[in-house]
């Protein structure tokens, strides 16, 4: 954390990658920091602007194929996100943003497109669109409750030895091999699209704690009510 | 109209019977089942029913049903008009609408954005009206950049006259392959889906209503028609006070689009506008229902852009009931709630209901908007003091409320 104790949240390219509720992750992080008395400053970085290196938590969201390719090109050219992550910033990469972090991903016609190489993963276009609720049990070392959310993508993602799976899917498709998402250092990637942190406040707290250290508990009754309703409904359908 | 071939006659007659049966048994308003039956018997029925009529197709993310209604009311000046007034906006609904008005020389068809290329190909409609494109029900709807691309392909090489909103960059891009375009400055409140150039992906610069790409030549075309607050400005520069009864800026924009379409059919503003002013509600939208002295005005909002428009209409002095579902037609994914800025509701008494009220509750909590959670709409209404209240609901939540009041129109 910087000495002025303002948490800097950087939202990367909302003009290209914020197709469906991605702003929710920004708002949830802001709320959970502020309710603990921590000031926040949020920077919306448009795709024509440089990515600042001084952020604490970086967020990148989902989007259509063409904007995804543009975003990958610009991030690679810019280099700011690489430098921020190298210096210990946290990053949550969602859906199209998750795929971009790897070595390659599938373009509009399924052609391989270069990613930006921040995670040891490789994605390609899968056989069918994965659309629906997703439930997954998180890797035990992270000590997080069950992941819940919605996925909507056509990607299949293979994890290399440089990352660990974030979770094992109970319902839904995720990476396509029984796992969902991945993490390495302070970087988390997931197919839980849009406002993933609204359904998983503990994941929001994990990102916050990487920058802020141990966190005071919050009244999470609104989050819990939604989580329990969703998990009960979705697991009943399986 | 020329006589339909025998098989098509039979198909449309059986379709109409199925529709009547559906209405009589209370299963629906018949606009889909009738068309399905007809198409089953004669797959080419839509083409045959459309033949020899002058048709306008109306498509957008928001405002399709209302604009279809406004255009229809204006074209009634010319004669009988076939239309799918209840929003059954896929080919079965179009078949049903045209079959029910066999002799109507005119047709105004609301068309689902995805189906526009197919319906344009099949019907050969002479006029297409395109208002806006924004994020909508991503789990089942197409991605909008892709959608605009398909519009471009469908319009290319056809003689269609397109009336399009040039304040929406994606609509402009989608329409600009057409042989003839009348541009309407219809405004654009929701801008979150058009910060990038649809042509090259570069940043779009905006100054007042004008927009242009910083990296290529794509820019806002010069409009022939414009909405200027309460006024419509026609291609001759003449200004017309709209004075329509439908509330809000979005409906004034829809009205200007309707005037431009009417003129394309040869109905001048002075004859079209009085008909637009007669429209007070559209398939339950903007209607007021009453129970025990509580007068609830019903507003439909299906996506973030629609919520912005509903907030523009809602009275800040009144309490407000919000109802959200996530059934198939709503989209099963409620992520879009996070794209709506609910902070405008701070200070109003807010009541939250619907099948996905817990999603909305968390969303409002994060936006620091206090609210009361209600299990049902009935409960939310009963909690009001006698008097007026606004209701914003998404699609199936809206239909549920409507049906509680005898399918209010």
C-alpha cells in the first residue's frame, strides 16, 4: 500500500472490455475497502490511454472477439500492466480478459491470437458456447468458500505448470477440463463473467488482503443471502 | 393485394384459427402460435404474405414496440396497416400479423435485432427503421458489434430505404451500407457501448452530439431530422412541438423516428403528428393500474439503457417499486444490474421484489440506496400509502404484474 493509504483500483479498458456488469467488481472492491475505513481511488483506463503502474488492484473484464483482440494488442504495446504485476499489484482477469493473460486465445474465426503472457495458460475456441450458472470448489490453499457465478464464453483454457487451478467445477464448464480459472502470485483469472466478486465477496477480500494485509470482518448478510439462494437453486437443478 | 396461392391461403386461415383458439382458451394473445401453425404448413408463408405490400421493419435494442406503434398510428392515415402490436417480433409473429390483416396494403413490423437480416430478405421490406443498439441479455442475445456487422451485410446491395439514428455510432455503422439512408439525430443517453469506433476500434471523440473516430474517417453523418428537446426538426428545418402523451426523452426520440418513417411513406408531419399524440400506452407500458387507491404506473426496462430511460420518466417525488426476474426472455444472467447506476434513487422510498430480488438487493446495498425487500408485488403495493407510485420491471416481471391487472394495456 502507498503511504497515503489510498487503495488504487485500476479498471482496464472499460471501453473495450466491460460487456456485462464488469463494473460490479470495481464497485464491490470499493465498498468492501470503504466499509473498513480505507479510502479508494478508481482509475478507468480507456484503451487509448497508458495503463498506470502505481495501482494496487487491476481489473479487466469480458468482451466480444474484436475488442478482445484490440485490448490484447494495446496491453502488449503499453507494458504498464506487466510492470504493475511484476511489482506485486493484484489482478483479477475475467472471461475475455482472462484469456488475454495467456500466450494465445481464439479470435473471431477461431484463429489463434497472441495473448500478453502474464499467466502460463493457452486458450482456444471450444466446440460449444458455455452459458449458465457455474459452481466450483476453490483450491484448498486459498481457503475460500465455494465459487458461484455465471459463465458465458466459447473458450477452452489449458493451464501450464506456472499456474494453479483456482477451483474444481461442480457445475458448469470453466476451463473445460474440470477446473475453473487459475491463479499465480497475485493474479487471478476466471470465467465467472461480469460481477464475479458480487457473488464471491471472499474472493474480493483475497485481492484486498494481498495489498492491505489481514482484514476486519464485515456484515455480509446481503451477499450471503444471494449466495445461498443461488447455490441452493443451482445445485438443486443438477 | 393480389390473391394468395391456395396453399398459403389455407396456411394463414389455419394459423388464424389457432390464434383464436389460443386467445379463447386464455393461453396467450395468439400472435405466436398462429404464425407457427401457418409456417409449418407453408414455410414460404411470410414471403407470400409480404408480397405486394409496403412494409416498414422496426429494430433496435430498446423502443421497438413503442416505435412500431407510433409508426402504425401515423400510417393509418393511408389505409389499413398490419402490425405485430404485442411485440411478437420473430417470423411467426410477422406471419400472424400479416395473416390477420390480409387486405392491409401497409405493414409495420417490429423485428428482433437478430432476425432483421432474415426478415428483410424474406419480406423485401422497402423501409427499415433502426434506433439504437446496446448490451442486452447476453446469455441469449447476440453480441452487438457482431449484430451491427450482420445488419451491414443484410442491407448491402438492397434498395431498402433506411431511417437510422446517427447519434448511435453502432447503428450508424450498421446502417451505412444501405443504398439510401435518412439520418435522424435521435439522441443517445446510454453511451457505454460506443466508446470505440465500430469500423476500426479506435477511440471515438465526442463533442456535443458530434462524434468521430480519432484514427479513421468514420464519423457522425449529417442528420436530416433531429430531436431538439421537445421539438422535432424536419429536413426543411421546420420545427414541430411534439407534445406526445408518452413520457420521457426516449419516446420523443421514437416519435421523431416515426415522423421520418411516415414521411418516407408519404405522410407529412402535419398529418402524422396528431396520430402520434393519441398514443397513451403501448402493450401495458406507461399505463396506470389501480388497487385500493394505489395508482401504479408501469414502466418496462429490460437492460441498462432501458433503465436509464425509465429513470428519466419516473417521478423523483414518488416512491418506486422495482421488480426483477431472470426467466428465459429476461436473460438468466442478472449481471446487467451492475451496469445500471441506481444512485439516482437515493432519497426515494424504494421497494424491491421479483424472483431475483436478492440480486437487486445486493446491487442497491452496494450503491448505498436504502430499500424495503418485499416477497411479492402485491405485498409491495400494499405497503404504499394511497396515491401514486412508479413501478419499473423487466420483461417477465412486467408481464406478471400486467396479468394481475387483467393484461392491462
